[in-house]
C-alpha cells in the first residue's frame, strides 16, 4: 500500500464574484414547509431523497420531489447519519445508549418500509458517527471519531474492516469516487483520497487570506470526472482537487471583506454536484444558495425573505443540500422547511428578487499565485446587463 501526504505546490484561485437575483438569472428558489422539526441530514438516491430528523417517531423520512411529499419511514429511533446505495438500500446508524450503537438496513423500494438491525458495535466502541456513504458496489463506508480510521462494512459480513490512516487524521465527511475509491475531509486541514487499490493520499489545503490560519473544511462531493469539491468554512471559498492533487479555489462573494462570525459573511457549509456539472452549495452565513459554474464563476442567490410577522419570523438558513433525480437541488433549512432550486427556472413560485450586484477584483498575486481573470468579470457583467434588459422588456 502506497501512502503519502503533500502540501499543494500551486493553488489556482478564481476571482469573479457575483451576488445575483435568482429570478434575473433563471434560477428559482422555492420553499416547502413541513409539520415536523427541521431536517438534519439530506441524502439523494435514484428514487428521490431521504431526510433525517423531520419525521417524529420515524427513523427517517422519504422525500418525493414531483410532486413534493414527505413520507415517514420505518418507526423507531431516529437515524443519526444515513447513506443510500445505488439500488435504494438505506444504511443508517442509531446510537441507542452511550455503549450501544447499531447499524440498520432499510430497503426504500419495499412496502411497508422496515428497518433491520445488521450489526451492533462492541460496547467498547466510543466513536461518534460523522459520515456514512454507500459506494457503487454496495459497500458501506463509515467515518467515526476518535478512531482515526475509516471503516468499511460489506453486506453479509460479520463486522467492519478498519482502514487505518497513517497520519494523525480525524476523518469526517466522506464521498464516493466513480473509480471505486473515496475522498474524505480531515479536520486538520487536509483532503484525503483512498483509491480502489488501497493507496492513501492526503493533500494539505492552504488557508486563504480571510481564514485566520485555518481552511475550515466542512463537506465534500465528487463530480463525474473524479474531481473532489469541498467547502472551506473559514476560508470562505469552494475548493476543487483533481485525483493528481491539483487544487483550485473559488472565493465566494465578499466585497466587504467580512470575516467569519460577522453578520452577512460567507460561510459555505454543504455542497452537491448538479446534473450539468455546476457545483451548488449552501451559505448559511449569508442566507444564500451558491453556484460555481463550468467557467469557475461564483454566483450566490439569496433565499426568499420571510413574511413580516409579529414576533418576527427567523430568517431561514440553508444547511444540507442534495441533487434530486429531476435535476433540482434540494436543501434543508434552519426552520421547519425544505428548499428547492430549479437551475432552469421552470418553477418560480417563490423566486428571490433583491437587486443584482456583481463585483470582481484581483487577489494579491504574490500570495495566492492566482491570475487576474478580467475576461470572466466582463462576461459576468454583460450577462447581468443582458438579463436586466430582458426582464424590462418582459
């Protein structure tokens, strides 16, 4: 097994920022209220979406998007984390007591839905479940702390196979790679790659000028080409790393240079790859949904403002996001609602409509190694002006 860890030799930095009205750019954001509490996790599969925390008395809820419907899953203790395989089999963890953690299996195509206990961890297991995914072969991968390992469970096996990481790593979020391996987030500021042949690589992600020494890696997703995309909470950027280790960063709109913790400062949390290859992310710091398009241009679309009430209704903050089978991006909110983004704008029942703002400037070249991309900025401004003219004519 080959193991290596490297610091990125060069980081490409994109610099075109835009905060846009969703209606002006053909993007529709719709909110869907639920009677239960806010959802915690949101996972996609070929038949729809699965959410945890939004269906009281059930392990999870099954979300249909066309039309919108939330159906309670099997009754029982609530799933802490959940992953769904390509055939519609859901795997989730339930921490029943401080010393009893159980792995359950549930077929989402069965009627009625039922949950079957498949494995009970030893009483000495103290790890806290962080992420669970199911790869294309049906194998279940689990990241848990403080084991400093990634666990793999093969259906039909008697237990987990532990993949020890050679670094003092703390793996959290996992994402399956198309070639059969996986990518993971290491909370110490690195992104790791476990190849299908067992090779383990780690790439240290350098912080940007806003990060105060930390990148703040939070979530990870993999596109069809095998590139891993990740959110950088404190660096206020979206990152991409190729299987060969080439890293690119895409700063999020922040014309006022607000640092994390200040109201309105960008704080990217979760992300998903859309059907057309664009990467979509949630930004609870600015109450927006963001997009990195194929040209590396970053746009943000504010969520619809809540209606004025007494007492005031809290501003909804987007949290987890996933790609639905119909091509829409669905996300959980801090209030009892789901949101959906239609990139084509086909459904615009509640599109946000603040003034569109585009701002582009050059990052210091000596520090970041980036290039000025004024051509990208010019294209963004031309599109904005064109969209506004089209809206006035309509």
